């Protein structure tokens, strides 16, 4: 009797265990016979903002800070170790910034009293990254009025003042003349500086002292930093939005981004303060300025290089509402509107047009084929809607095919959001920009955000988003794995709603390790190295596997938006002849999934690409930049259902070849 009871209990236990195991397996139905909608090529893109030293000191490869002495403090970034303010400096010398009132530009007048004692040193952007055996191209302008200075010695020095590269220039002319030379690095150094010394005593005038690595992106002279552009290129982005968010607006209207000041001769582009330099008390960066060496022409060129649609955002006559909120009166909007119209001409106009000719003279006769333009960044309230109407009318009257991006404000909900969406819908707005900086939990809970959006209303541009591990604009935010896989869960919802969502981008894009203002960020760099965060690889996985046709994927007839902590989307790629299924497991346990695929004949081979990490707090770092990166393996397609094990905290892309 005892043995019989045990046997019954054992059998019951096995049955319960078997039932439990089967209950844990999630079956998903994928209908490959019907395309719900086409996936827009712009579905996943990049948002670039000049924050965190992303332009000067980052993507723009210039190594000299304040090269033309145009900062508010004209000698900021420059030091004179042997010069004292209260001395005649008979044993050294001194540099004095000179302002030319006629064109409001500065240069530096150097008085050398003792050429054995005087030095002028530039600190770079938290130092200069110099690599052993790499070539660096120096250029400067000099006027040597009395011929007193016989030579300018230019040295790269390391943190111990040791010379790690040297060249010299003989300033022969009394008039302003351009000089060039090259320095070869003798050792690798992340915190190098540039040191100028002189032969001879007397006065020499200097301006536009510049140093670039020779090895830039596409080998362009004085171009972009190669490793950073490569990271952008590798995402295969559908678009590049620029020049940013709040940077567009300015703290006041006078310091807003004005694109016309960022094109033409680089030397003539007027330096101005970056609005992020004193925005946050936790990271004051008073030395953060914009040289505009990376200007609108370079942004368009970069978009072309990386295969992305250019998407410029312009001021609508409203300064940042978190700052002054200054408004251009409605009857004084004409210059702002003209800027938008002229930008379209700059990008698309024939070489016979005013702005098309400027583009052509800069080296690009062929139009950039601009299709989108944004009006305002994340403004809110009736003042924005009133201004948007005027811009829309003027742009559409002259360029009816240009798609205009409008904005719903800085938050994904609340009175400002509700008002903007209601008004923009009345106006039949084409593309509305939504922003959200929320917790990882919010991203997981909002995977169904767009499921009930109006399919015939405005399309959506998820223009700025990133999971915040602590809270918005908090310096303690991390690029941890929980943030990344939570974004992936949300992105399955963006993809599933491709009828509504046509563009999306993580923000911000880049941050300098020693000079950031905002975290988290997609790409981190210092003066020598760069790496993609876990969030970067999530973006890359989705962008490089976006497919062409949206398919239906359901569990018991419903979208998978967090049931059992699972999320899913599915597409077909007619070019590669693949069914691509994205699966996100946000639970602490592995899970079994079975895919029941209808309406497609599968081949025998497939591919699994997976991102996973054991801890939600894991992240990529300079010490371990590849800790969380995609791992690819072959997948053998079986007859009938496809069974998969999804590890805990994982993002999986299954690619199934079709016959």
C-alpha cells in the first residue's frame, strides 16, 4: 500500500512537472502570408546633438581648443607657463588677444622678450590624443611684421612635458600668411598638449592654429574622427537628425543655432558659446564652445556618407522654454521662415540658385536630396502651434513635397502633450516628434503605446528616447543592461506599429569620458578610444534587421507586450529573402518559445544573433568595451515549429531563410 501511494505521488509529480514545463513554453504565431505595412527605410536612425563635447572635441577631429581665440575669454585653453600677469616678463614674453572691430574677429599678438623663456601651450579638449607613428597636420596663420621672429617651433608634449613630436615653421611674410607642417607622434599619449616656442625676439601675430590627424574619415583634410564615424556607419541608420535638440533653441534667441553661420569658409564661421556649458550644476563646462567646423554642410555630407536621410531641425522663433522662453513676435518671424526656405535651397537647389551655388562652391554641386525639415525642437503650448502654422504654410507653398516634422513637447504625456497632439491632428500634421526619458520599467510597460494610435492620423517620429536608470538628467544614470533590454522591448512595439511610427532614434548619441553633461549616452569616447554601449548594440541590431514588410506575430491572437516578460515583433526582408523575428526576454529566468510560422516556405538554414548578460547592472566600459555585444550562430531550421530557448535578460534576433 505504501509503495502504491509513493508511485501515485511520483506519477502526479511527473505529470505536474511536465504540465509546468509545457505551460512555460510560449507559442507564437507568425503570419508571413500577409504584409501589414511596409517598413520605412527611416525606421531606425540617429540623433546627433552637440552635447557632451560631441562636435568640437569629438566627431570634429580638431585637436586645438579655441584655435582662433574667439572664446568669451580669448585665451581660454591656452597657457603661458613662464608668464606672470603682474610682470614685465623680460625673461619670457606674453600673449595678448587683439580684436578687429571691423569684422569682430580676434587674433593673438605674441611679444617675445626672451625666446629661451617663453612658451604658449594649448591644452586641447581635456588633452589631445596622439598615437605613435600617426601623422598630424598643423596649420596656422601668422603675420611677422618686422621679420623679428625667425622660427616657430611646434611640439607635442606628454603629461611630463616630454616632447613626443616636433616640427617648425619659418614665418617669412610680414602679411597674414597660411603655413602648414606635419608632426609624427613618437609615442601614444591621451593627454598630450601642443607647445609653441620661438626663435628671435619681437612681435608676431597668430591666428587659426589648428591640428588634425591625417587619418580622418574618408581621408578628408581637416575632417571627422574616423572611429566615431565608423560606429555611426555600422548602425546603418535610416536618417541623421541634426544639429540636436535644445542646441537648436538656445538659452536665448540670440544664441540659437543659426545654420547660415555654419557654412562657407571654416575660418569665417564665428565661434559662439555652447548652451550646455553652464546648463547643469553637476557638470559645469565653461570651456564648451562651438567653432562650427562641423556645420550644416558637414552634417549633410556625413548623412550621405553613412547612407542616412538628412533631417535638420531649425528654430521656430522660440528659445528653450526651460531657460528664458524668449519669443520672436509673430510679425517678426520672417527671418526664421526664410532660414527654413533657404536651407531647402542650400540642400536641394540648382547651382544657379543663391544657396545652391554656395553648396556647390563648398564641393558638392549635386543636391543632397533633402526630404524632411523640423520646425522647433520640443516646444509646447499655443505659442508653438501658432508659429508652426506659419512655417507650414510658407514651406508647403514653395516646397510642397518636403515633409515637415512638428513636435509634441518634452514629455510623452500630460497637458502639454495632449494639447499639442490634438492641435497637430486638426492641422493634419505629417510627422510628430515625441520624446521620452523614462525609467526602464516605463519602457517595458509601454511596448503597446502605439497599438491604439490612429492609423490615419499624423505619423510618429520617436525622436529622443533613452531609459534612465535613476531619473531624467541625473549624472548617476548608467548605460546598464536593464536600460538597454528595456529599450529593446519598447522597440518591438515601435516596429509592430510601423503603420504609425516611421522614424525613431536614441538620444543623446555621444559623450566624452572627461567632458559630458548628460547621461546615459549611446557612444562613449575619450581622446584615443571609443566604444558602443549596450544601448548602441540594441539600436544596431534593430536597424540592421529592420526588414521591408511588417508581419503579424501574436500569442493567442494578441501582441506580445510583456506577457511572461516577453516581447516580440516580426518582419520579412524581400531583399535578403528572410523572416526576421525579434524576441526580448526581460525576466530573470530563461524561457522556451515556439514559433508557428504560416505562409512561407523556409529553407534549411538560419541565423541567431543575440545580446545577453547575466546582470541587469552590466555595462560596456573602456576597460571592457565588448562585454555586451552581439553573438551570432547558425540555426538549423526544423519542419513545423521553431523552438528556441531565450536566456534570461536577452535580446534575440532569429533570421530564417525562405526558399
